[in-house]
C-alpha cells in the first residue's frame, strides 16, 4: 500500500458516489399530509416501527448526501421507504435566544448497502429526532426526541472483533490529517458505514470560541483498517456505537454528554 493513505483516498475520490438525488426519483412539492395532532394525543415515546422496521425495504447499493438540509434528507428517505411523514413545524422554525432563525443542520454522508429505513433511523437518532405514529393514522410524525422518553438502544461497537478483521495493511500513514477525515478514510477502507455525532463539530473553549479538530500524524505497520480506526478512537477519547440492528455506526465522544472532552493527542509511532 502507498505509504500515504491520503494518496489512496485521492484515487477513490476520482469515482464519487452518486448523490441521493441521482439514485432516487426527484421529489415533487406537496402539501402537508395532515395537521399535527395535539401533543396529548401523541405517544411520548418512539413508535415501535422506528426500530422494528429498520431492516425492511430494498437495500440501496450507494446512498450519498452532499450538504443536504436534514429535513430534505429525511423527506427523500421517507419517499424511498414508502412512508407518509410530517415534520413538526417546531423543528423547521427554530430560533436562537435573540430571535435569529437557526438553519437546520446539513448532512454530508456516503453509505453503501443500507435500506432507506436504516439511513432514516440513523439520521434521526444522530440529530435527536424520532418517528412517532398515532394508532390507526398512516402519517408518521417526525419530532424532537423527548429526553425523558425511551430511545433506541445503542451499544458500543468493538472494532477489533476478529471475525471482521479485514486485510492487514503493510503500512498506513497520516500526515497532519484532521481526525474526522482520518476516521472516515479508515471506515471507507474497512467497508464500514459511519456518521459523526454533530456535537463533535461544535466544541467550544472557555471563551466560547470554536475548537478545531486535532490532526493526526501517524504511521502504523501491519494493521487492519479497523485496528487503526479503533486506535485513533481510543487515543482521542471517541467511540463507535450502533443502534440495534442498524449497520450505520455513530462516532461520538466517550461521554456523549461532554463532547468538548478530548483525550491526549496521538503520538507518532
């Protein structure tokens, strides 16, 4: 293997995945299916279909989002999954304390061999949203997840599982590569689908100034991509978790409630 993993990925970048807009029929504007029901009539917990149906539906060979607003990504996935959805207006019209509108987060992801429901479930979970359904109503509501309600079970993933070791690379090198890029590159090399917890990109110091991602300057020999990825996660205090039955891993801080915490910088080997 080239001693610069970055060079390898430049070759991969020459054949980018098609965007979701290219792999799915264009969405047509439509009116909202129905008004939101009063909060009292809506169960205060995720509907069972949010997890039990996560593996249903056709598997998409390639799925990609490029700076697509989260509500638009959810709508496209719902269309592919055959779901009628309605997004809570409170999620679409969020405002800061001074009244300034807060734009929805944008999604940039590339996944392979996942179903629309799996992708939809992973995105909702990552951004603190959830699916709810009132009995006998075919319209699925998308709302903010109640912190006091039950959430999909997420467990820590051990990337060193021998059953999924993958090929051993003679040399892997990173030269001042931002940590998220290094993680994404290794995930692509290992054939894993991942997404980053958005809180990792919103760290601030004591003066409320953005904290840039650390860079990785590493050289590893005779390791698999999964081993290299687990090493970086351990060194920087991150971990991989998975919703039960969902193939998309979320990369998050070891303590998701304290995303500003970082472990010591990785040392060159």
